[in-house]
C-alpha cells in the first residue's frame, strides 16, 4: 500500500480508494465507524465459521498490518483486538458515504457490523 506513514500528510483520495478496495479492509473500517471511538473488538467479530482459517490468515498477514501501519487502526496483536487509529478520522467520511448509500452501490454489499459473508 502506498500511503505514507506520516501523520502530517493527509491520506490522498487515490490512497483512500486503494485502502477501501478490499472487502476485509472495508468491513474492518465500517465496524469502527459504526461504534464509539473507544470500542475495541476481536477479530471473531468479522469472521464466519465457514471460512475462518483462510480469512484469519489473510487478516493477520495482510490487511490488519496494512491498516495498522498507516495508523487507521490500532491492532493489539497480543489481545487480538482492533480500535480506531490516530488517522481514522481521515477516512471516516468515505466510510459514512458507503454506509449511507449502500443500496445504490454496485454489488449492494452490506455495510453493517453484522457478521456478513
């Protein structure tokens, strides 16, 4: 991911679209935007039992490290919890638009904190 890890530089629109290009990253960020900023939740909140192993591997080795590195999330590896990072508010307006217009978007994906597949 090409986002600079510099809190002084705003996330560009292109970088925001790149961040949101994968369903797992969108789901993680949408759950965070729908809850209070202090919430922490476990990875189990995002995964259905049927695909558990593959999704866990993808989250732990790809998506969570990327989001943590660019400070959109705080990922506590020991407790396996996620909370909003210091740069989360930079992408929150895009997430709110996704949620607000979910029925109009291609694929009509659900953007909720439910355990969706």
